[in-house]
């Protein structure tokens, strides 16, 4: 595992050009230079030179980041910004008391128990109707030569199974073999909390489960997809790309207007136009700033709630302007962020928020 010192050269590559300010959602909201990568690099350079201590204040600024990666994509010096922040966070958290407590909550048995309990509470609250009653198995016979898809079911599907049910319903119209395994979390929350040891643990576990013969690792979440690519995997595909490459007709009897929020971790949205071409009676209205962050990003929404709500509020205003009946996304964290944005904007009656695959599963006919 690399240390912060190993990144000294990369930190020094920052020319202080300030271009990252023009894309950073937190900087745009706060105008605080410590929110953006340039300011963070000034502080971390001070730490490496011994002028500053890696303390609570610096950790606070490390947390002032959505891990959206927009600055990384835009940086002319090609600095792997997120890896540096994660390493600095790891070095702070491993020596801090609250780091020990948080990492205990993220340990294998505690974390998976929390997810299981949340899933059970959710089922009880919904009187069991959320059980997998819509889940339909693939119609492919085991003997047929059909694409083998290993379904990487994200943790959130254990709590809200609607997306998994919708994915299975749509895939029941395809000749595929869907393989399910007992994966752990992809590890993204552990990267955010600087728990790099736990990240390596889940990565090793998940990679062992991925040994064997298959065509694709299928996800329904842009963040899981991005993290699996970060493992070094190449055969990862999200459900929207899969459908775009394997066209069907999605016929809606009544006309419906939709808009789409692009999650920050979703790198390629060429699927959108292709899928829209497959839909009958669906009108797409692009919202202003469709690729602006929703402001949620898990623990960011807890630690920096005011800023998170302010970013989400602007998103909600842009969605409302489209007058769409549905706002679609491809990430459960964004779904929460969009809800938060509507509440912050006072839109208690708002467009329905769904994963793209949930919307496609609502089609009256799929063929
Ligand atoms: S865009 Fe890159 S080089 Fe420019 S200030 Fe930001 S981090 Fe530094
Ligand atoms: S990752 Fe996103 S929120 Fe964090 S500094 Fe870069 S642009 Fe700003």
C-alpha cells in the first residue's frame, strides 16, 4: 500500500493553475480553496515538509470533498487526486480515535449485519410486498450457449430490492444466464472513510468470487461499476450499456416525459440515446446541468449536510423545470441525493425518482 510520502512527486505536479475550481461542486458552492484539490495539495505539501500536522483540521478539509473525480478528469497535470486524498485520510484515520470506532463499524461482520438489519426493517415497514415477487429467472436454458453475466448486486439492493427485481424482470426477456454470488460491498464507502485495509480485504474477497468463466460482470450502479474497474477488472458492464448493446423495444401505452441525472461515477452515457430510440411514447427532456453532482456522496451528506443540501437544491430546481414525470439515474446514492434535493427545495410533490432499469421494467410491453 502506498504512503502519502510516495505521492510527494504527484502532489508537486500541481501547477496551482486553479482549473479544478471550475468543475468542483463544493468549491462552486463554498468558494473555499481548501474544498478543491489545489488547496488540499497545498496543505498536504505542508504536511510532507513538516510545516503542518495531519490533524483534525486537515481531516475536516479532506472530508470537504464529494469524491466525484471531476477535478481528476479535468486536471491538466493528470494527478490521481482521489488516490492521494484516500491515502491522506487513511494516515489520519489510523491514528485517530474516531477512525478506530468507524473502522470497527465497517468491519466485515458489523457492516454486513447493519445491511441485513436495514433490509429486514425495510421489508417489515413495507409489509413484505418488496420481497422478490417480481424477480423472474432468465429464460435461457442452462444448456444453451448464452452470455454468462455475473450479477454484482450492490449493498443497497439488500435494503431496496426494487432495482434488482426490475433488472431481473427486464433480463427475463433476454437469452442470458444470470449468475448470483455472495459478494461483499464493492468497497467504495471504505475508500471514502480512508479504510484502505478494509477496501483491500473486500477487493480480495470479491476477486476470488470472480474467478471462473463468465462474459461480463453486470452492475446496476455506476459507483459499483467504477470501483470494480478500479480493481483492475475489464469485463464490467452496467445494465444500461448492456441493453444499449442488445436492443429491445420498450413500449409504454401512455406518453411519458422523463429526464436523466448523470451520476459522477458514470463515465459514458452513450447508452442514453440508444435506449431512448428503443422506447415508444417516451419523451426525454434534458435538464440544465444534467451532469452536475447531486451533492450526496454518502458520508459527505452527513458531515457537510448544509453544503450537500444546497447542491441538491439546485439540482432539484433544474429537474422541476423539465416538468418530467420521472427523473432517472443509475446510482442508489444519487437517488437519495435527488430526494434530499427535492426536500431542500420544498418540492414535496416531485417527479418520481427511479433507476433507469426500474423505469424500463415499467414498460407495458418488452419485445
Ligand atoms: S487542475 Fe490540477 S494542476 Fe491545476 S490546480 Fe487543480 S490539481 Fe493543481
Ligand atoms: S473530487 Fe469532486 S468534490 Fe472533491 S475536490 Fe475534486 S471536484 Fe471537488
